[in-house]
C-alpha cells in the first residue's frame, strides 16, 4: 500500500492507495511537518493510517509533500519532498512545465519532468507570497488599518470579524499561524468580488503582482503553465483573465494536487 501526504498551512490531505485498488481519503488540520522530529511524524502518520482503517504494517511507501522541504530525500520507505514537486508531479506527470501553487501561500517552479530545475523564491507571507490568500488578506487588512478601505466595506468587515488594531497585530506578529490568519479573510473578500470595485481591483492587483514578480520570470511561452490551490481555483476565471492580459496562457488549474498524485504514484 502507498500513502500520500500533502501538508499545507491550512490542511493536510492523506490518501491511501490500497493493494486492491481502493482509495482512502482523510483530511486533517495543517501541520508543519518540516519542523517535526521523525518520531513525531511517524506517530502522526500511524494515527492517520488508523483513521483510514488501514494497517500500518501494510504500508510499503510513504510520500510526504510539504512546504519548506527544499530538497527531496528518502529515509527508509519514506520520501520527503516539497509541495512544489507535488504540484509538478500532479499537473505535469513526467512532462516539462511551469507550475505554481496559489493557496494560503504561493510558490512557483520550472519542472523538467523529473525535478524542479528553477524556483523563483516565494519569500513567505512577509517577504512575498504574492497571488496567495495570505497576501490578499495582508493587503486588505493593511488598507483597513490605514483607513484606505471604503467606509461601507470597513463597516461590514467590523460587523463580521473582530478586527481592531490590537487584535490584528497580535494575530499577525504573535499568533501561531499568521499566514493562515491573513488568508482567513480571503473567502469573505471573494464573496464580494463582483459587487465591490475596491475588492475587485485588489484581487486583480494581487494576481498581477504574482505574475510580474514570479510567473514572468519563467519562459511561459515555451512551456504549459499549470496552477494548483483552493484560492486560485475559486478565482480561476479571474486569474486566467489577468494572465491573458499579460500574454500568459494558463493550461490547467486544479483545486488540489491529490488527484494527480494518485495517478502519478499509481503508475510509478
């Protein structure tokens, strides 16, 4: 049996590919597997396998994908690799292509069919993550704190969330998951995309920043360009429109890499 783990800031998806061909799925909270000791990862994995109604001893391969794992490595029957490699394998299989992750955070790469051969560094939610839910939230909350958000939008925000200055600063600078906190505002903003010109322009600006500062650094005319992530998937038509205006054609947008990873690891 093969186990695939796709770990992100907001959620972790588990998939068991059983010997009889059946597939088991499980979703848990996001965890930072890159900072967990090996024993903790092993215990965490065993609990997930139990929840999948699968015997741990039957697992022949484990493929763990997470942000921050810059270089692929193997320990016993466990492969540790980046979320970028997960996205590339899911979207491109064994073909070359340009791939971007646009969820809570963002990242991008050029993939040669086997390895990530170029990566414009994301920089995380403080130094980068353009195009992501966290970056959109950061731009919006920064505008809100400075009084740049239209009055009616600000009033609606205050009625929906606790967003006074001290609460925001505490969550961003002292909270356990600041990027997740900032990304939390994205669904609220997406709901108002069509009805509010300010939010409409902010979302497009967020995408334009990602294209200008990351995607345009690759030879987009020479390779297919694929995207993965719940955030960009929910705005796929908007992103495709912004990309087209910049001369970039998007070939594929998926909500999650798991379907492609199942296909990849079922055939490898």
